[in-house]
C-alpha cells in the first residue's frame, strides 16, 4: 500500500485560492460538478500554480469520477481521444480540455503502458498512479478543495523530485519516468530524492524499451529547459546518457563532454542551437564535415524533425569545429573573405551560428581564452554587421544578370555552363560588390567565356 500523508486534507494554499483559471476550464468543472461528478484539476497545472510558474491557458487537465460516456453526454462537442484509457477532449468555447476518468492501472508488460485500466471513484486513488509526488496533486477551484496525499507540496518547497511509492516499482513500470525525472530537474532546478535517484540505474533496460520518438521528446524538452546542464549531468550520472545519446556517452571524453554541457548552458534556449551545442564536440576528433554528417545521422536516428536535423548539422559544419579541436579554420581577415563567409553561411543562418559560437566561447577554458574568443567574435560580428548594411550580393539570385541574360549574351542553350557562369560572376562580385552592374557583369562574362574557350 502507498503511504498517505496527513497533507491530503489541508486547506488550499493561497497560491491556489488566488489563482485565476480560464473560463472554459471552470465551465467544464462546473458542468461535471452539477451532474454529481466532483472533478479536479490535476498534475502539472496544480504544480506550476504552486510554484507560480506561467502555464498555457489550454494546458489544464481535469480528472473526474465520471466515465467517458457520461462525460460525452454532458457536452455538445467531445473528441474521444483515448477512450481505452478513460480520456476524452471536451471542446468548449473553441478551446480543448482533456478530461480523464479516475483510474487504476494493471501490470506493465512493455515498459511503457499498463496491460489494463480500471476506472475508480476517488481522486486519491487516481493520484496514487502518478509518477512523482509533485505531480500527484489535485485542486478543485469550484469547491476550493486541495488534495495532496503523498506530500508533493512539501517536496515542492524543498525542491525535490520524489517518486510516488516505491521508486523501483515506478521505474520498472514505465521506462519513460526516469527521463521525466531528468526533465523536471532541468525545468525546475530540483534535486532527486536519494532513493529515487538510486532506482534509475537498475531501470535502464526498461528505458531502452521506450520508443525513440518519446525519448527524443523528453531530451528536447530537457535541452531547452532553464537548467539544462543540471539535467544533462543527471543523465550522465545515472547512465541514462548511454541510452539516450550513446554517441556522447561512449565516444566523447569527460573533458569534451563537460565542455558540451557548458556550451548547452551558455546557448540560447532554442532546440536546434542547443542540439548543435551538445553535439558540436564531435568535431574535436574529426573534420567539421564528418562531424556534421554524424550529427545528422544521430538526430535522424532519434526521428527529430528534418528541419532540426538539417539546421543543427549545418551549424556544426559552418562553425568549423569545436574550440577544443587542435586546429580550426582561421577567421576571415578581409572584407572579401568575410563576404564569402556570409555567402556560405547565409544571412538566415548567421544569427544562430553566432549564438552557437558565442556559447562555445563562453564555455572555453581557461577564462582568459574564453575572453579572447569572445573578443574575436565581437570584432567579427561587427565586421559582418557593417558589411550587411552595405547589402552586398551574396547569392546568384542577387546578381544583376540572371541565367536567361547569360544565355542571350553568350548565345548558348540552358546547361551546366550557365550555372558555372553564375558561380564565377558571384565569386567576382563577392570580391568587389561594386561590379554588380549589368555592364560590368556582361564584360566579365565575355572575358571569362573567351578564356574558357582558349
């Protein structure tokens, strides 16, 4: 049996009594209550209100003793999103509210889902199946009642993530729960209860059964959390890093791994940038192009969106290697070289690349080197900003001659020679943007064509 604390019957905290709730959420609760089904806000919404953290108006989950068919009979628009688990989505005033019947769960057979679900009548029994005490909270804003049967509010005060009941049993049931513990620690800057922490390494085999999509989702949320480094350290400490990112756990040395974690912590809270920050250390032992290819394969294995995979790989490639690498490409020292750099990187990607570069520099050690690298970065960014204000041509689409004009001038059909000519002209105007006029480009094009034919 799960031990219950006397906190279950305490008066609602002021943070809850003073909280405001979306009208559509209150209407759902009132309708259920009016039909004789006292219902509750549960989980993350209650936790975040107690922590005074902002939460989306649509992110309020309702738990109820009403069965799904009874809920569906009370509202004009209901989507049966998970009937087998007792979940429906009520759409009220155009907004969705997830409503789930109090439930108990049978044995877990695949490390992720229960073999059966039993509908229950008491909210405390429903809270008993939750993963962590800080999520095993319920509040009824209509009746002004608060339920905390496992001491979650005290754990919030102490900044602790603690499993409900026996942590070994909780993690053996669902392999995603250890990753959720890491993510909550990263989001809230909480520590893990010692027993909860100790129960994670024996459950690694269960976590390895979780789908790569769900693992990637938890890692993504951890990486953009305010205290991502704390979460990454816990992943490494517990052995979860080898399950989630074996490429970092097994092929990257401790010093490189620490640099990667520091770079993540210093980086902008953007998933693509932080993935590049975490994995850019692959470029320590191999060329940037090879590291970018390996990074892309890692992220594709995790089935992250193609835009994220391509974006992170491009950042590592354009970054020209981690600052820990023994050799790195030197920075452009002339305006022409800087324009070529910007043409290669692209105007659209330059801000993200500068953000990665800045994070890498902030993570560099010793501190004197970090200051030097950041000074170099500031100087180069100033050069790029100055050049950008001049609006130089950076792609063939910026040229004053297009492919059709080239075919007319050279009297040639469409083919590889036209593309070669466009690339030559772009290189020419990158050296001197003042030459990007139709007469100058025409003259250079004819000269190039003659020399090519000779």
